């Protein structure tokens, strides 16, 4: 298996992975979250993943799988990392008899953070793309956010990632209501806030 990683500048730093057929493409963002820009499972040159291959397996340089971007976006967008096998069973075979590779370009997009103090409302939105929620908590993780005389503990947790993903993912905007009536009360007599991290993908 040969995996090459390249990068270039297109306004923001983009990453490119080349994975030979039978291997697994690994996408990772140490900072931010994955947004796949381009993808093709096929062959567009005679040199990539060509070592040891007979000429008839690398001669077709017009091999494209049109659903590659959708497949990669579905599996990877909004994640910190993902691994996708470069195999026909996932992408189907766009050119029988040709030894293929998976060519993927992606960005690490920064996450946005929204804080909604208890008993107030706010709206998260994306000017471009749609919402992808990464993490949400209703409670309190510090003593300075949403200051209040009842901000007495930084250890109040009620994970709401699943519920916010169900409500907001795939939408341009989403209204948030930081209320015990919506999320129940994880810590009585503590003034809480709803904290959400998300990306526009």
C-alpha cells in the first residue's frame, strides 16, 4: 500500500491524500474539522500507484467515479478524522481492469462556538454551507461564561450533542433555547448555559 500526502495553498491550506486501490485513505484535522473538496476513485495518470503494475492496468488515464465526492463527504465531513478503504465495494468499479487510486483533497475548517445563557435564546447559522454540530453541553464548564451569582460550579454536564445534531445538522440556521424545560436540569440552583461547537460544511 502506498499513501502519499501532499499540500498546497488555495486561500487556506488544503490537504491531498493519494491512496492506492486496496489501501485505506486516512484524513485527519488536528485543528478544525474535515471538509472534502474533491475526490476521485479511478486513474488520471500513468505514474501514481504504478509500481510493479503491467502497462494494461495503468494505461487508462480517463477513469473517473462520479460519486466519489459524495461518498467521501458522507463519511468524513464534520469529523476530526476518518478512514475510508479505496475499494470497489465502496466506490464501485468505474473502469474494469484498471488499477485505481483514491485521490482526495480536503480542508480543515475551523469550528464555531455558540454560548446561550440559561433562559435565553440564540440562533446558530451558516452563511455558506450547512450546520454540522460537533459537541453540545447544557450546564457549566467554567465560572466566567454567563456570569451570575448562581455560577457556583464549573462541573455541570448534560451532553446534548445527539439532540442538537438531530435538530440542527443539515440546516442553514437553527434556533437554540437554553432552558431546563428543554434539556431538564442537570444541576439545581446552578445558572447554566448551552454551549455548542459546530462547523459550516
